C-alpha cells in the first residue's frame, strides 16, 4: 500500500495522471524553498511519448505525436 494512494488506482492512466499531478505539486513546493528552481510547474501530458488507454489497462497505448521530437524537460517543457 502506498502512502499517496496512487498504487490502489485501478487504471494505469489514472495512476499516470496522479503521478504527474504529484510531481507538479512537488516542483511547485520546491520553488517555494528555492525560488526559481523550476521555470514551469504545470505538467502537460501530451508531451509524454505515450499515454495509457483511458478506459482499459489492456487497451492500446495512445502515441502522442511529439512533432519535432521529444523535448528536454518533458512533460514540463514549454
């Protein structure tokens, strides 16, 4: 059992979303301690290479287009 409850979520997509949200919160909190450490604290799931299926753990992955290639710092890259 995880302390943040992410492991208990049924769908991989939900776990992926919650992990992104938690990481964004961590980045924002770190900026409070060290102002300016992170330029962007808003995650953008469309910058991930792939996303899990929204309604099934066994469904096909969603490939994001990532035009221009993967960006350094994704999913927070502008």
